[in-house]
């Protein structure tokens, strides 16, 4: 394995583990915080709409929504105008964890980038965007 892949894989695993630990304190699984973030901005999306915004497949969103519904974070309801559609809505509990989840995410960001200068951070964000764009052209993000 080359140095980039080794370091990127290690960093990814460490971030995922830290995020899982931080989110689980609030009853949210890692990845579900991303679904919540989208719904905090636009509640009542269809699974397909959520999947598009998250750059994942619709079945991935459906699976996550099922778990989140079981823990009381979201509720699925039929669209009143088009009963064929299902929409995902935040519950009171899903809304109530917003401040804590956002604070946890901010702390993860600070912790991960604490050793970087502002210029380093900007370069890292730019490089990650370029990597995502390059990989999205050839490989699904799933």
C-alpha cells in the first residue's frame, strides 16, 4: 500500500471511531448525524431526495431511516398530495439533539485539525474536495 492510502485509511478509521463515540453519547449512530443535518435544513424529504443530497443510494437512506425511526429520531409519513411518496420528518427527539450533535461535530473538527494552521486547513479541505471529485468520476461513494 502506498503512503497516501495508508495514511488516508488510518485517518478515516480514527475519525469514524471518534465520530461514532461522540454521536452515540446522544443516541445517534455514526452517519445518522448526516441525515439529521440535512433534515434540520429541509425537513420532510423523500428517501430519494435525502440520498441525492448525501450522495448515497436510496436503499442506504431507507435502511438508516428504519433504524432512526426505531429510536425515535424520525418518522415516515405518506405525502398528502401524492400518497405514493413517503417523506421523512424529524420527531421532537430528532430536533432536540441538534445542538448537541452540532457541538460534537464542531469538537471533532477542532480536535482533528488542532495541529493545522488556517492555511493547512484550507489546503486540506481543497485537497479532499478534489479527491472526492476525482473518485466520484470513477467510483460510487458507497
